[in-house]
C-alpha cells in the first residue's frame, strides 16, 4: 500500500504542497479527511472495499475477544 504525502494531496486538489502543509494548524480536520481520501484513492479503495475491510476487522475482533 502506498503512503500519502502532502504533495499527493496537493496534486489531487490542485493546491500547493505548502498550502496543504499549513492545514495542519489551520484546518486539521480537513487535512485528516483529505489524507484518508487520498490514501483510498491512491490504493484503489472504494466505499464497498472499505466496508468489507471493516467487516473483516470486526469478525477478527469477535474471534479474538
């Protein structure tokens, strides 16, 4: 899986890398959502794949717990 860098988010949004880095202080929630979205996009994860991953995670917790 590919990790996401500020430059990746900037490229997706048509912003400068510096602008995205500044969001850490001025818009931390926005930056977090952008990181999640860019990670999913970069790793070809759509909502259905994410739901399946959550189901698997919950099933594993049920077996371990």
